[in-house]
C-alpha cells in the first residue's frame, strides 16, 4: 500500500476520490460542458506517489488541486494534490464514451504533498501552483462550483469514505504538460497564513 504524510505520520488511503469540472474557467479551457452534478471518479491506492514523473510513451498533464485527508467523513487535513492525466488518451476515451481509468488511474498519477491538520473555515483556503517560479494555477473556495462539504455529502450518498481517504476538489485553469526538469512548488494558504509548501522536480 502507498502512503501519504498526515500530521507527520504515514497513513494509507484506500482510494483517492476526484472531482472533475469544478472550476468554470477550466471547463472552458478544455472545451467541456458544465455538469449538472459533480463529476466523480476514483484513483486507486496504487496511483499514489510522492515523486512527479512524466512518461516516455504518453504526454502527461498536471492538474493541481486543494486536497483533503478525511476522517469520519470530515475534512481532517489539507495538502496539495497533483492529478496527472494522459490527456490525449483521455480525449480519445471520452470521444468513444469509454471510462477514463487508463488516462487517470495509472501508477503514480496521484502525487501529494504532506497534509497538515485543518479545522478552520474552508472558504479561507487558497492553493497556488508555481512552475519554474511562475504562478500557473490559483484555486480558491469561491471559484469552486461544488464546495468540499457538498462533495463529501454527495460521495457519501453512494460510496463509503474510509478514514485516510483523500478528496481532490478539482483543478482551476492553467493545466499543461509535464516537462522533465521543471520545478513545481505547490502552496496552501489560509488567508495570508502559509499552511503547506511542497516542491517537486519532474523526472
């Protein structure tokens, strides 16, 4: 089982629950339709990684997201998540009406920072992703179509959320291709207070 750090201790999520199309500008960026309900998909534990890797065979895109570790159905801790996507393959599968797993659930497709306990107001959270020292993605509560508490309630209505499971809340505009050697820095703020900062170099 692959693990993540939550408050300095390694835990082993059974799954990563992901939300697609949760930011209007990103929906427009990819030319998708705005959903009537949250777009929900799951990555298995085998997708979890700490290193950020591209692929020699497929073009891999990054999608940075505010991510929560869950406990008893509540938002326990917050961190930065990178939902990696084989974009061309995803587009091909979508065009055929097929599931996305080959493009979304492959090994090392869910990359995470450490998680820190969070009991504040989620509306105060902000995520920033820098690539080679340039701000590329910015995520805030206000920009989300579906808010974290609503997502948890929706997912819980049909799927058990186990302790330590991870919830990725969707990506804002600014997604793009992973390039070997690029330096990524993800940050989570609560208003002006920096809660999490993590860096990766693409290999």
